C-alpha cells in the first residue's frame, strides 16, 4: 500500500476507535447500590444492563449498547443508559435486587428500583433506540373525537379504551400504572367525554368504563366490570388480549401461548384428534363468559409436547384439562363431548371437581435407603405418616441432581435404622406436587417436612455432613435405632439449582 493509502487507513481506524470510545463513555458504569440510587434520582429514565465480562452475549451487546447510548444522549425526554458488572463484589447487592439469573439482564428504571421493568426489546443499536424511545413516552394518550377513536381501533392490534372522568383520580392512576406495565402488548387510550364511548348513557353515568377491542376480532368487545385495582385490571387485560381460543402448535400464536401459560389465571385446554366447529363454538363461548380464563385448543398430532408435559394420553373424543395455577391444581375430564364444556366450567367454579394429578405409579419395590415418592402417595407419606420426612424434588436431566444422588443415598443409608426419619425423593418432572405448601422453582429442591406438618426449606451445602446436621437440628421426632457416624467432607460446589422444566 502507498504511504498515503496507509496514512488514510490509519486515520480511519483512529477515527473509528475514537468514535467507539466516545460512544462507550456515554454508558455510565455503576459501582454499588448507593451509586445506582444516585443515578435513579438524577435520571428519570434509566436503562441498566447487568453483565458478566466472560459472557459471549454480553460481549456482543456491548458495542450496540454503547452506540445506542450515543444516539440517545440528547433525546428529549432524557434516556440514560448504564451498565453493571455483576461479577464485582460491590455490585452483588444489585444482582440480588434484580434477581439476576442470566446475562445480560436489562432493567428499565423510572424513579424506583423496586418497580424496575424488564427490557424485552431487540439487542442491536437501531432496535434498542426504537424500543427505548417508545418506553420513555407515556403509555397512554387521550382521544377527543369519534374519528380519533375509530383510527385508534384500526391501528391497534389490541386496544384498551377507557372513560375516566378525571386524569387525577385514583382510577386514572390505576389505568396509567397498568398501561405502563402492559405497554409492549396493548395500546391504552382514554376519553373524558363519556358520550364518545357510551352514547346511550344517562347524564349521571360517572363510573369508569373500560373496554377492549381487538383488530382481528372486531365483533368481540370485552368490558371490564371488576374492582379497579392494578392487579385485577392487569390480569384481565393480559388474558382478554389473547384470542378467544388459542391453538397450540401455531407458530403465529407462540407469543400468546407464552402469556397464557405464564399468567396466574386459570386455563382450559381441550385436546382433540381433529378440530370441529361445534367444539370451537363452545370454547369461544366459554372464553366470552369467563373473563380471566385462557382457552386453548390442542390437536393431538400438533401438540405432543403439551401431551407429554401433562401426561395426558391422546384419546378419541375430547379431553378437557383445566389448570388453576393459584390453587396449584388441575382437573381432568376424559372422553368428553363439546357440549360438556359449560358444565365442566360450572363445576369448577362451584368447587365440585375432583383434583387430578399427573403421577407415575409407585414402584413395586420401594425398600431402598431413599423412599421413592409419586404424586399419588405424596400427601399420605409426607404429611400423614407421623414421621419427619426430608424430600428431594429432582429432574433426571439436572446435573446438580446427578451430583447429589450418591450423597442423598448415603444420607438415606445413614438413617436407615432411624424409625423417626424418612429420606425420600420424587421426580418432579413426572409427578405433580400435590400441595401448595411446597414448590420447586429449580432443581434440586430440598424440603424438610416435620411430623407436625411444618415445611422447612433447605438452602445449605449439599454434603452429607451438612445434610445430617440439618436433620438433627430440624427434626421433631426422637432419634431411634443405629445411625452411621457422619464424616466431614468439605463442599466444593456452589449452591445452585438447575432450571425448572417448562412447557
């Protein structure tokens, strides 16, 4: 290359380096919780990336985050980008505060770290900029004419339209809070002239009125008639924004299905060999009549993952499965007809259905040092046996569970002659946990249930000596028989849990 060409190349390289460094300088590096709180006070809209230096995804995001910060530094209203090295000791409280379980984790903070929202946008410069610009704008707007309302309905995939007599009332604050919470999926608009949304209402109609309109279902208008609290309104909006009936296995409906299966509200799943118009009509009516119910249609040939997850065999006719996450309960009606849907839901609402459990069969030989539990036997053996029971809830694929297995067997052998203690385990991917007192958010989950029925989670080191020490200090029964002398094996593993199996 000629000297002039090399000089030009060096100048370009130097310019690019300077530009990158300048962009990086626009991202504020956070050090400690006190520093973050200072930033939150000084910057009304703060987007914070929590990263680990060794994380490949974080390395890929870093230049995009820096370039986005450079673009947004003069934005009105202000948008500030920051980053937190979550591996630094000073930032450990922030990792705990935001419940970081993977990298990068990005949070949006608008004046209160306790109400930080997850960033759910793209990870390239243009996408970050567009997403954050939308987030900094109000999540709602006021409409003043019938023409503006018609345009909003035409433009919005899902629209919540509210009449609120004042933009300073408690009802308006609830509306605004929910709008901000659900802004990525639902458009929120309001009017202060009731005649625009309810022409037939008399002059004394002053109570709030909220309706939902979906572009793909123009004839389906849902009206909110519950108490106006953030929790109830957001739950209603999240469920009613879904199509009347979700079809499992549809690529276009994956986002909706994820919402339905993560929501705390009940969901009705109808499993069939072939879709029929009669069943679809019954399910649509059920969806219209039950404000918080998500309704899902699963054709067996397209829904094997769902059938495997719930351990529901594909049968002729209709299988109805109703899951209530709040009660940690499921209800099943096999060999049903489409016309059984209303009665099945009525019995659920009246508490007349018998609970159904996903369960393996108990082992024919259960004489090992660790008692094998299944959903069918769990309540009786854990809460009804009059003994202290130390239970491991595991997943066969979990590496931490595999590492624990010989240690757990050793603990069982050590206490085999003690009539007051049962050391047990259950495959929580194949069996439901039949009590809301115990949940498995990760694997392995270890819980100690005393003979009095108290549930004590175990969060210590998973070594034999530590487990035996915990048993000795937690049990309420008196030791009996011969116990093996415990050793002092040191723990060299961090106390982590595997991810919970998900549909």
